[in-house]
């Protein structure tokens, strides 16, 4: 189950999981995003954002029942996006899905005024802390700048340094491969990692 499946990173994740033989569901807020995901081979789960938060969580939880894992690939760099991440996580927890992976891109603040950059980082921290506070098998994967480079299958996962964005850049396809690897390794639960090019 992927939140943010309609974005470029979400497409890369969807492709990677489908290639592994997984059944993939993409959570979407806009109906016009459904066709592209269905063309890839994913199923779609509409999120009715007109509902109040409690009703939305209940609606998503019903759709998430039986999912093996939830992957948060949507941005969390502002209060609204961080709030959506909390609702997604709460719905998964309510549905009994224990394994959660958050992909956290800390470079979206680059070039913004200082106050905006500070707010962006604080929203990232809040979203990560919310996930860490829950009784779940979570992993957070922080990324450097993302590119559309072709997959190399090469990446490095290592413990993150608190509140420091990973250096360099990496292709979204290689981030997707890293997330697949993280989900396949129970030893990566309860960790905040960075993924970088080797």
C-alpha cells in the first residue's frame, strides 16, 4: 500500500514492487491519477478527503485490511502534508498493518527563505516523530536529492545523522530498490536510515 503512488517516486516504488511479484495498491486523492497507476499494474484506493479526519481514517483502514506493509512516499514538508502522513499511518495502525516505511526527502527546502526552510524541516521532523511514537514496525529512509536517472541497483543504507540531510543525489529507481530491500530485512525495523549512491 503506497501513499504518494501517483508521484514520480511513487511510480518507481510501484514498478519495483510489481517486478518483485507483489500486489500493489496506490492511495490517490485525485481520480485522474488512477489510469497511470492501473497501466503500471497497480490497483487504486481513493482517499475521500472531503471526509472529516476520523471518518477518513476509518475509510482507509477498511481498504488497508490485509496489507503486508504501508509505504509513505508522499511529501511531508508542510503542515498539511505531515497531517496527511499521520492520517495514513493511523489508518494502517487501525487496520492492523504493523510494517511501515516512510521515505523522507529532506532536500525540498533547498533555496527557500530561512523561515520557510525551518518550517519545512520541522514538518519533516514532526512526521517522522509521529511514526516513531507508534507501536509499529517502522523504518524511516531519508534521501538525498532525487533524480530520474536509470536504475543501477546500487545504493548504500546507513544510520542517519539527526536533522542532517543526506549529501549528493540518487535516482528514484534506486531509492525504490532500497525500500524493497528494507522491507525484506526485519533487522531494519526501528531504524532511521539514509540511502545514498555508493
